[in-house]
């Protein structure tokens, strides 16, 4: 199955960021660029043990819940609302592979946490995405 970058942006990234109350064109472009053009190094670089579109490791996922979301119940509740009821309880990391909205929300929060900021939208103009066009994502 293939999904276009445009479809991913319009049907997954934008609605997820709007649901979290943090949507901006720059934030949307940042997450789309990370998926279409993954960096060689850094937070969202392709890793053998990374899961889902954003290559999030199980350790990163667990750390986000244990050290950030546990202390931010309002945001945690919104993120948990994106997860499947039963699958999340038995295998939370599987949500990163099977639930695009959940994976996007976790990626957005990891990005903000790594920058040392609260999950607020980035200022317009801070990020200039590389061209993505209508490339298909396998």
C-alpha cells in the first residue's frame, strides 16, 4: 500500500496536530519533511529498532510517557485518546506501527521535548521544509 505525502499531511498530520491544539503550517511541514526525507542523524533518523513513520524507538516511547506525559495529564489524556483501547494496554509500542495519528502525536511531543519547550506551535517562518511534492511513501 502506498500513501502520498499530500494524503499523509491532509489526513493524518494536520488532523492530529489540530486535535492536540498545536497545528501550524510550519509544524505540519516539519513532520511531513521528517517522514519524506528522514535525517541521517538525530531524533527522527532511521534506526533499525525504530518503529513507525518517525522511527521512534521503544525506549523513546517509554521515556516520553514516564518522564513527560506522566507529569502532564491533560496532554497525556489527549494522546491516550488517540490510542486503541485494548492494543495499547497489551503492547503500547505496537501503536507506533499501526496507528498513524498516535505515532504523529508522539513524534510531535518528542520534538518539543527535545527542544526543551512545552508543546506549543512553532513560530511561523522558523522552519523551511525541503520540497516534498507528491512523492509516494511506501
